[in-house]
C-alpha cells in the first residue's frame, strides 16, 4: 500500500477510511526504513543528561555514551557525584553495570531487566530493545493527524518477533522529519505501558534528529516523566573495540 509524503492531493483507502495525503508515494516499509535511517547509525558518540522528575523534586544525571550499531553500547555517568563513575556495558544480548560506590560489576538479566534505570521512567529492557523498527515490527496506517500545525501519519506497529516488552505500538510520524514524534507502547493485551515523545528536532550530519526525548511510565502512579536531553552527538565516528571491553568497567 502507498501513502503520500507531502500534503494535499492523493486519496488513500485503509480499512474503510479515506485520507488526503500528498503527492509523492512511499510504502509503509519505506517509511519504517526512513525512520530507522534517522534514528540509527553505524556508530555514535553523545553527551547527554537525564532529568528524572519526582513529585517533589527533580534530579539531573549527566553521561557520555559510545554506541556501535545496535549490539554494543558503553555509558559512563559523569554527575552528580553520587552517580559519577557508574558505568554500563551492553554487548549483544548481555548487559552489565558497575557501581563505583560498591566496586561491583553486576550482570543485568531476567526480571532485573524490567527495573528502572537510575530511578527513571526507562527500564533496562528499553535499552536492550533499542533496535530498528523494521527488525521488530510490521506496520499499518491508521490515519493522519495535525499536531502543532504539522501533519503526522498514525502508524500501528505489531510485533513480528516474540518476547518484546512492547508487542504493540502506535506512532505519530511527522511527514517531513520522518520521526515518531509521539508513541504509545502497549502490552499484548492492549494495556498502555509507556508513552514517549520527542522534540527539539534539528539537522545533524544530514539527518533529522531529536535533541529531547520524554518518557512516561504509565504504570507508575503520578509519574512525572523523565527527560533525556542530547547535548552533543556525532554519527559514524570510529570507536575502538576496546571501548566495549568488560575490563573497562572498573577503570
């Protein structure tokens, strides 16, 4: 099925609904590939801060991240002092954390993957399932919607692999940026588990990329959400294999 990339003219029929969306054709698979191309890269190095909002106060955690593809990632937390020196290593389907306070390396697995990262609205599972959408989901078009004066396609994504934390997703994709500006993440039963959004979109090395993500755990009572702000990011840089050594966790 074809959808349209700019606004105004062509008619799309989907499950009995009609939409007027643009002039340039793009398939749903091509749309997912375009979203993945914006969000993923051969490698990236970034400096960021995570702001965890509580009912009474918020705390900011700064970190530096090195990522190669979808299988290898190394994070070092820089501040506040209590968290400084904490590190995290993802290597394939394995994840380890190091605490400078206890001088211990712990492998995160099983039910521990559902735990919160640093008290935020993100879980370790969210990090482990940070993979291209085309590898995990099949998508269909539900319609379109204007948000803040910009047209978005509404996509429904259904898992094509087993074991995902969010077997169903609904995404509002900006037709220019080709990014999921807003998402709702569901259990297999249809229960809403988490919601996300992104903003501060800018061109970085030829791609549209958000500089702020907002995560909200919908199962947390009175959740105030977590912001993840990208202060600096570089794509397709050379990162030595030694960066992803387990021995580096204690250094």
